[in-house]
């Protein structure tokens, strides 16, 4: 999760520079999470991690809409997230609007032989529509 947040922050930095308000907020979050011990970070529950990422998504939406300026730039839940991270209390984080699919463990559906055959047939059909030289490149790689 930490690496995902850092990558998003790096993308914002590369696109918009260090003056980007969303980058500045994410930098504070990364900095705050680094202050937690590795043990504390690994013990964060799935619900807390899902809530954290959900809140960052909501704030990113606000940023993309151009509504992240002035004193009202951050959502209340985002400001609360930042405060909980600084207080080293983010294990209690819970956002009521997080979709349940994000915080539960899904078991992968077993692949049936019939489904595998269908996928292979679809791939062959798609490749047959490609020009000959393009098929050769894909077959070599």
C-alpha cells in the first residue's frame, strides 16, 4: 500500500511539479507513514488500508475537478486521515462508504477447462484479424 501511494505521489510530481497541492498532501501522508514502525505498518488491517486508499481516491477526484484550492481544498475525511496518521492511530480508520468488495478477501474463481478454451479461441480469432507481419511479431515475443 505504501508503495502504491508513493508511486501516485511520484506521478503527480512528474506531471505537475512539487507545487501540486495533491502531491504536497500525499507527501505528508508518506512522510507520516514512514514514521510508523515497520511492525505497525504491517499490522494495519484490510479495512483500514481500504479506507485509506478510498479516501485518497475521493481526494484525488476532488483534485482532478479543480476543487483543491484554498482553505476548503481537502475533504473532511482526508484531513482526518492525515491527522490519524500523524497521531499514529490509523489502525482505527474506517470509512463508511468503502465498497465491501475492497475490504473483504475474495477467493479466485477456479478456471474451468471450457472457459480456458473460450479464451484461447477468442485470442486466436483476434490474432487472425491482425496483419501477417504483426502476428509474427507477437508470436516471437
